[in-house]
């Protein structure tokens, strides 16, 4: 399949293929090879593109500078991420967060990498017209992100009626060692594994936490006063919530929940936690919504995190660690991390809930996808849902992020 991708004389190639399976390395070499292909016009131009400029630079820039022979190079412009050859051909690295960057002068060939994460108009309204003058070629490569515009384009490319197009795909298992594939199956939930390593356009309808079921995930859990407690917060007023977790033997256990239906705030939730766990002897790790650092839910000076810390510190001095990043992870990153703990592609269950946590169970069973989106959580249908699973998701994503080939990834559902 890789040989076909390299050799076939097709103008537009759509390449959803498994993670770490060589598609980007082929694309780099295709761009370098293009620099010496003869043209009937001066100064041919080629671009390596990714969803953002920083991402494009990280993926392409250093490698392209190594791949282009030094005796080809006239000059390298670091500020423009541009390599210009002695005969006028140019290779540039671009971010498509602003797709209009590719407009203006015509292009002879373009690679759109991680295409599923680009805006749908990046191809149709910006890149495609820029290739028209010189009948340029394009590769759209990456891993699927649900059934979005990448799925539509791949389906179009595979239609024999569209003779300028072709689709190519292969599994990571065709390239990577078996040990790496088996490790991924243990770490990832089935949907994430299929997307990341089999390039499947995974689409789910309805439930967000689809692996959860009471038979597998609900069982009595014990509390150990000497081991770390994970206090997970999602600042809210009606209800005010917190989830309390402990990890034992590589299993994440939801051992308790706080659910105050109305007129709650951060002090109310924290004081309830203190009332239950004032005799806890081990460390306490805080997780939750990073935006709590920007505002408070109580009529008390300070942010939610400042209020929580000020209430906890006198009783648990020296045993509190704040494990809240500067900004929240993407919603789908949290979902994938939780689903991968609920059930891996290898069938391992590493997140369980005590039966007394009835609102957590209700959340796992009830949180749904917002209709008409490509995977956003529905926070309007039942406003009492989502808060506890969001809180748990912050902790699970922090401690057990889904990582595929060194890149955090997420499934659209």
C-alpha cells in the first residue's frame, strides 16, 4: 500500500493510516523529491502543513532541513520556515489554523498532515483553489477523528468515478513491532485503538462513556486512610459535586462522592469533604477544572482553587498537592482517558465505582453526545449530569493520559 501511495500517478491522495506507520515520513520524502521535478515554469512551490504552525514546525521543519541536500540549498529562512533551492524551487512549512496563509501565490504540491484536525474549509476554500493554476497535487494524511470532513473526503477519494483521487490506508500492526501493538491494546479503549492503530473512522451514537456497565464496573471498594486520596472537583452550584478516588493495584477506584443538589459552592463542598476525611493520614491530591483559578463560585474573595486550598491547608498542612494544569485538556482527551481506563482494547478494566456512588453511576450511564456535533458532551439535556464524570476525567487524564506515538489523541464520538 505504501508503494502504491508513492508510485501511483494520482493527483489527490487521501491517506488515513495507523499511528506511527510511516505516512508522515513518506510525505516528507515526497516533498523533497518534488523539489527536483522539472516544471514548465520557474520557482515551483511546495508546502508541508499541519493544523497549527507550532505543530507543523515540530513535525516537519528539522527533518526537512536534514533531508534536503546541502548542495541544493540557496538559503534557509527560519522566520518563514522556508527552504529555497539554487534553481528557485521552494519548500515551506505552514500552519493551517489560519488557512488563508496558503492563499496568494500558486502551489505545485501540498501535504495536509493531521487533516482531520483542520477546519473543513482548509481544503475546499483555501488549498484546492491555490493548486488550480499549476494543477498541483495534494496528500491529505493523518489519523481519523470520527466521521467528520476527513471521512467524507476519504469516501470521495475511494469512489472510482473520481479519477483524480485515490484513498490509501494500512494498519500500524503492518509496520510496528507486535510488542508495541499489544501494549497499545492494553492501554487504549477499543474505539481509540481502532482509530489510532487501525485508522478506523469510529462513530458512536449517544453514550459518551460507552464501555461502562454495572456488571463490570460497580463493586464495593475499601478506603485506606494511609494511602493518597484524589479529590476531584468540577466547580458548580446546583449541584455542587466532588469525586473521591484512590488507586490500588493499578486500578482507579471511585470510593466516594459528594453531591449537594442546590445552592452549593466551593466552601460547602470542601467542608463536606473535611467532615468525612478529617482523619485521613495520607497525601491529598487535588484535580479539577483549571478555570477555577480564574473565578469563584462563592461570595468569598479569591478563586475556587484559592478557596479550596485555604480551607484544606490548616487540617492537611504539608500533605496537599495541586495537580491542576494551567489549562484544561481537550474534552475528548478526558473522554478517551476515562474510556481507556473503563475498558482497554485488550479487555482490561482499570476504573471501578463503589455502589454507594449513585450519582457517579448515573453520570456514566447517562451522559450523552450533543446531537448535531462531532462528539461534544450534551450539557443541556440534564444539567445535573456531566459534572462528576468531568471531575473524574480531569484526574484520570492527568494521571493516565491517552498517548499514541507520543501525541495525545482523542476520539470523536
